[in-house]
C-alpha cells in the first residue's frame, strides 16, 4: 500500500471531522474568490453599463442619485426639469446626442421609462453596438400607446408582441394604483446586459400626460442623457462649470461612469470587512486541518510505529501526514469552485433583477488562481507540524 492510499484511508476514517474541514476550506476558498473576483467584475460591469453616455443632466441634487435614476433605474429622481432644459442641452456644440427621460410609473414592479424613439433607434449603448428588436417587433412612435420591453423585463413579466397592459402609478407596484391607459407591446429588445433590459419603454408623452399626473408637469422631464462628440473632452469641463458652478437649478453628473466608481470607493470599507471575514475563515480552515491531524497523530502513534517496524522510512510517514492535509485541502478547493459557481450565479441573478447589469462569475480573474493556490499553501503548512510529529515518533516506546 503506497503513501497516498494510506493518507486517503486516514481521511476516510475521520469522516465527520474531515467533512467539516473540507467544508471550511470550500467556504474560505469560495469567499476569497467571491470577494475579490466579484468585486472587480461588479466595478467593471457597472462602470461599463453607463449605456454609452458621457453625462447625465438632472434636477439639482446628488450626482449619484441622478445617475442611479437615469442610467441604472434604481433610485427616484430628485425632481423635475423643464423641456427647455433638454432643448438647450441639444444645442450645445459639443453634444452629439441628448435624450430626455421621464419616470414615475411601473408595471408590476418593472419601471416604465418614457423617452423619444430616437434613443432606441439611433443610440449605441456600447462601441459599435445598437439596440436590436426580437423578430417581429417594432419601435414605438412618438405620442403612441405602444411599448417596447427590455429583454429581462419581458421574460419576467411574460410580455410579448401584441400583449397589452395597464401602467401603475409610482415606482413601487401597488395593485390599487392602476392607470386607465392601456399600452400595447410592439417590440421586445434583445438582451444587452445593461439596465435597459429591465425597463418597459414608452413614448415620453405617455409618462408626462398619464392620468393622475400633475398637468403642470406635462412637459417636464426627469433627466437628460448626454453623449459628447468624440474628442470633445474639454466640453465636459465647460458643461460642468455651466451647470454645477455657475447655475443653481440643475446638476450635471460627468463623467457618468466615474460617479459609479466613486460610489464603489465609498463602500470600500464593506469590501475590507468581507476580505477580513474571508481571510479569517481561511485561517480557521487551516487551524482545523492542523488540529485534526495533530490529534490524529496522538491516536495513531502505534500505527505509525508498526509502519516504521515494517520498514517504512521516516520520510514516508512524514509524507503520509502531508498528503492527508493536502488531500483535504484539495477536496475543499474543488468543492469551493462548486460553491463559488452556485453563489456567483445566485448573486448575479439578484443583481440583474435589481439593476439590469449582467455579472458573470466565470470571467477570468487572478483571484480564481491565487485563492485556490493560497488555500493549498495553507493546507500544506497546516500539515507540517503533524508531519514532524509523525516523523519523530519513537518506534520502541510505542510498540510496547
């Protein structure tokens, strides 16, 4: 019987303690990968989900709130702005395109956003990538009672071309707040992996003049999405000066993706807590391996002495102990990848449902290499002390 077979038999003999240790290693490994790999993926995905826009113009208020409301459809608008503000933004020489947005209603919890058809027709949400409709669909026309549904919202709501629905007032679904208008779905967008996927899009006039809304706000908008001309980097500073420094009625969030990255910076303390928890679990897992094997050496002194008497060398019993440690750690690492994949897909589904941003747990990241290797290193180090104890076992004393 070789050293590996003996080591595997030792792990099997301690099924319960070995299973607990393997589970601890799996949890530590999966947490390490989740905290580091998923954090990086989330930052890149959210920053890249700015929809191809350089800036967002909104009512006076928090830049983060304006960006979350207009680009990620998460927060409420801090107020309303005039239609003339949108028209003024389109006339700025460095602005390539500007699209107004109006919010305030939902359909069964999925936000209705009003805009102009040119947004879905002409805008590139990423370099060289424009919005596309599923086969048989068409965009809404200005002033129509038609709707285009994002891919994720359509799947969750069960909406397809030809279906009809009543909007509900507010951003939170309330069954008693149904509007009398009826909209017909004319198109379903192909998935983009951006917040656009979780929105029901209608003509902007639909939100502005919806029954029950304030008639005085019939031409107001919630925000304006702005794309600057290529190479017009100075224009952002000029607009920032005009709206944020010289003006006191509107706020310009520019650059839009930097606002999100600043948000991640503000919550970096939470990342550090998660990192500390993951590191602590890794240390506990290593300590568990050390305790199990060290205690096992005390219980198996006679077995080790018999092996030595039968001709086994000191380095053989040393290797058996190390192989037990590495074997449990390796099993934990493999299980850790399974746990990581399950948690990653679950978290990704929740993030997409809430934000529309698609996260993939399988995007290559250095953490998916160093975390497993680090755990194997911890397991190996945890096996050294019990291995030394096995190496120093006195044969004559333990055979009496």
